[in-house]
C-alpha cells in the first residue's frame, strides 16, 4: 500500500523540479526576444554604459557596438559573427570621461563611420574619424567648445549635403550648440550657435526631425524642467521657436525625446521620456508624454488617452515595431526612483491607432533587470530580425536577440 504513495510523491516531486528548471531555462526568453548576454557579450556587471550605437566599423558586413561610458574609457565591441562580440580595447581614448551620448555619421564623407561622443561633468567631448578597419583617428581637437553636454544629435540642417551636429547643454552656461560641417573642409565645423534661440535651459535631449513637413530638419528639445520646446528650421539652418507649438500643462523632467508616427496618419509625433527626479525624491509625474502632430506644426499632449500612467522613471526610450504588425511600439529603459534601483525594462504595444497598453510580459525577458539606459536596435546576428542592445548604469550591457 505504501509503494504507490511513494511513487506518487516522487512523481509530484519530479514534476515540480522539472517545471522549476523549465521556468529557469525560459526566464531569458519572451515571445519576441531571447536574452543572450552571458554567451554573446563581454561580461562586466559594473559598466556605466549610458548610450549605445550600432554600426559596421570594420567593413565586414556585421554590426558592431559602440558604448559611451560614464567615468570609464568609451568602448568598441566587435561583432565576430552570429551576434557574438569581443571587446576591442584601446580604440578610443584611455581617459575616463563623463560620456553621456554617442552618435554616428560620415562627417568627412570618406565612406566610413565616424563617431562623436559628448561628456557632461568633465566637459571632454570626443570625436573620431573611422578608417573602415575598426580603428579610428582621434580628431577631438576639431570640436569647437567644451560644455556640460547631454543632448546630442546629428543631421544635415542647412541642406548642403554634409552632416552637422547639435549639442544640448547644462551647467553654468547651458546655451545649446549648433556646429555646421564645413563644406570646404568636410569633417571640420563652423560655430553657428547664434542661429539657435538664445535659451538657457538645462537641455537633456535633442531630436532632429521634420516637424512641419517642409522637408528640412527641425528640432525637438527636452529639458530638465519646463518648458519643453520645438525649434523650426528656415531651411538654411536658422532655428526659431513658435509659441504654443508644443502644448502641455504637465511640468516634466525629460531625458530623451523620440519620434514616431503613433496613430498611422503619416505625421511624426513626439514621445518625451521622463524622470520623477534624477535619483532623488519623488518630484514630478514621470509618465512619458505623447504629443500628437496636428499637421500644422502644432503638437497636442494626448498622453491621458493614449499612454497608461506609471511611477517609474525612464532615462531612455526606443521605438520599433517589435511585433511586426505594421505600427510602431515603445521600449522603455526603467529605474525605480526613489531610490535609484534596477527594474525590469518595460514595453508598450501600439493598437494601430496610437493608443498604447502594457506588453512587458510578452516582450521583455525576466532576466532583463538593470538600471537600464540607452537602447540601440539592429540585426546583429544576420537572421533578418531586429535585435536590441541595452546599456546600464553600474550594470551589465545586455543583448536581446529577436525571435
């Protein structure tokens, strides 16, 4: 009589252990991604990677990773194939700066990817010309000024075919920079900061995009405090602010501005990713604000009816169609503030009409818990699916392969 009972007990125990092991095996997977950090990336659980960029820097057809690091030398991870990366050391300056953001472009028009990185506290911006073989020439002395740089973007703002630079600044003299690429000496710059409005906000994010549909690059500005701003380009790289172009009553602390066509009307909308405070106490509503383009250069805050409210803070956000249903979704890098704790990244799904709902459980593997920061997407393993690289403050850079 005891034998069947013992068998039953052992069977139940076996099934419980099997389910537990199965659950552990699948903790790194979601419906859309597999987190492969441990087998594919250099392991450094204390990295302060505040921004991430992907590009083929050595001309082998594979996307490599460039990291902007706070208080450490910036890094290059070379793709060895199948999305597995190796840290190629001593490519950038060995000095430890307070790097915040990285952007890539072919500034000198030689066909190779160049790199600009801005730093905040120590004001040591870096600029490198790519040689196409995974090495770079340090030409940081070509940059025109130092600043407490935070926001950064690149694009051709004056229509001359050369990529220009805009830098958002904080500190004692926080006026933003506009540096035009010199067409007579590509890869060198001319200071055109006078062609920006003379505001002295604490700018944390700049996004170049066509806000009014006239074919030139305008600028969305995200600041530490109100007001958020929009600057409109006259087509020649001269920017002016239009009153009430960005309409919101919510005082926000923005860390990143991203653009997306949320409601599928062919017009670019704006999402401002926000903090409650910079690692301190609760101060403001950190819910990201979604501004819908009205088609006349005006953007209306429609967050209340389109974005679920939340209490965590987001230093970075990214837009792409992870479920491949034809509309764009949002990924959020998340921290719990206060105090300043790691938190699982979050995903918002678009219903196709610009209304978003939580989809974190389906999208984000449970292992993806860090003080997450900058996000970059691309096909790093060549399977035709979009992958995601995520930076972290005092944590491990993570790689999620698209399924």
